[in-house]
């Protein structure tokens, strides 16, 4: 099944590619969040650089006699500072230091001394988007920290162009960082996650195509992370499933073989039963004494063959529920199990006579018969078996208890496993499995209630019982 093997994911649809795009997007988003404060800072630095240059120009003016320079030198100082007007505002006086012959009027005023952080952010973003040819007024502290302020008039277009150039550089740097970071993330994830997951997916697909092929093994890596845990769990799954498939194959082979010999075996057992029945009528005391043992052995052989065939069926018929007295069914079970003819085992029917069960009588009979037979087989040295029942909140609870030696630990661990859960030598462990399947078909559950030196008890819980019907059925009867 070559088409079942997963192909490597395409560049645009693979997990690494998606993470690559997400990383680029997240880095760009973070750069956008950083951009607004950075462009605001750049704008402030640009304006303060103009303030510093204007202040230096005013200092050059102070060094001249009478604070006067030629018109050409004054214009050169203004051009070098990039401003139209320079005004120094001291606490006691306001001095016009340098100015053009015809200074323009300003369109907006910005006081860097009192601007809030939000104002600087908004002004910085607006500088990128504005296309107007404006003249702005800028006020700031003296660069040397002396009392007062310096006031400038300057053109805004150079500021806007500088901010836009800065924004382009930021964009280029952001794209470069995003691509490099995303590429590293892509390679790391591809090596650490995508490739191991792809190998694991290929192993699963090959195992699905041929689960019984021992040559197909899960990837083996000494990793301590979640992918390593998944690989180890897949290895355990392969081992357990192959073991189960082998067991199922053997059981299927066994079922086919038993089905083929069933007809002849039952004919042989039927003949043996006829002979044993005749032996029980013999006048020879020795024959009459050993005949019951022979009859019970043949009955067990017939029961063993029947249980094996019943377990080999795909499923039992759906329960055909009805109402019936449970105490009468308990007596029938004891009689069919041969307890009426055994003097070494005492059967106690503790089911109330007015207790009405709602279930498939035949299937519940088979389940209880398997439990009672198992209990009788456990009482090799004699003892007692008790069958009790009661209603508990709309549920019928039935218990089968014996006074045997209890179940060994090994039998408890494999109690409901076919061909493995028998507690006696020669048993095949199907009685409890069949009984549990019949109970579960009713929506109930069969469980081990307790076991020990005082005996063993099994509990059946059947839901959907109608306790109110007891009185009605009792009146009808």
C-alpha cells in the first residue's frame, strides 16, 4: 500500500512553512508596536539637533562686538542651523538673535518642554503621513541647562523627509530580522518536530498496512520530550497489538478446528451418555457406585464442547426481556448444575419468592449456571453455594457465593480472559467470559465481589428493573 505512506508536506502546506509565516507576521507585529515610540524619539532628536545648532549659532553671534554680524554671515548661520528665526528667551528679557529679512509665519507650534508622551507619539506618526509644506515653531530648553528657552522657526519638509527615511530603514531592518528569525525557527522546528513526526506518521502507515509484520518497527529515538513519549507509546502499541493479533489468529484457528470435530465429538459423547445411563441401572454395586462419576465426567465434556462453540460465535442473540420469578430460575439453575444429586454440596436459594426479574430468562439462566458450576467445581471437599438477590434503586443485584478456598492471585489477574482465566487444572476459562458477555448484553456488569479463605462471591448488576411490577405480578399470580 504505497499510497498509504504519507508524503513529505509541501513547502506552503507543511507545518514548518506555516510556522515560518507566523513567525514573520509576529516579528513584524512587534516591530510595528516598537515603531511608533522609535519614530517619535527620532522626531524629537531631529528637532533638538536643530535647537543645538541654533544655540551654537547664537553663541557665535555673542562672540562678535555689539552682537552684530553681516547680513551674509547671518544668513549663513541660519542656513547651517536649518532655521528661519532664532529667539532666546531669558527670565528677564526676550532677544531676537538671528532672523531672515522676511521671516515666514508659522503654521504650528510645538513646545518640547511640556509635550506629553502621547503627544510625542501622535506627532511622530503624523509627521510620516503629512504632505503639507508647513513652517513650524519649536520651543525647548537651552542645551546647556541655563534658565530660559530657545525658540525656532523652521521648515517642516526636511523633518518629514528624515522621518520617512528613518521609517524605510526601520522597515528594511524589520523585514531582515523577521526573515532571519523565521528561517532559524523554520530549520529548528523542521529538525526537532516536523521530521520526527513525519517518520512517526510513516511508521504508523506501514504498521497499519501490515500490522503483523515484525520487520516494521516504530522509530526508535532516545528523546525525553513529548515526541519521544509518542514514539515509545507507539512501540508499546505495536507490541501489544501484535500479541493480541497472534492470540486472535490462534483462537480463530482453534475455533475452526473445534467446529470441524464438533459433530463427531458430540456423537461420541452421546453414545457414551447412553452407555453410562445404562450403567446406572446395573445391579452390580461397584458399577452403580462409579457410574455417577462417569456420568458427571461425560456431562462436563459435553458442557466443555458446548461452551467452546458458544464462545466461538460472533455474538449472542439480542436479549428478549420479560418478567419472571427469579427464585424459580435459581431452583432451575441448581437442578441443571446437578446440585440436587450431590450430597457434599448444599445449595441455598435466598432469592425472595416475590422478586420479579426483567431480563432474558434463558440468557440469565446460562450466566447463573456458569457461575454455579464454577462454584461447585471449586468445592472439591464439599461445602455450600448460596444464590441471593435484591433490588437496589431500580437495579437487580444477584450474588453467587461459595465456601471454597478462594481464588489464587494468578487466577484473579486473568479472571475474565478466555482460555487463561481458569482456576482449576484442565479448565479453559470460558464460563466467566460467557457469563459476563451475557450480562453485558443486558447493559449490566459481572464482577468479582470478594474472594478469600472464607469463599468466593460474584455479583451481577442488571439495570432497568421496575420494582413496582413486583406487587402487580404477585397479585396476578
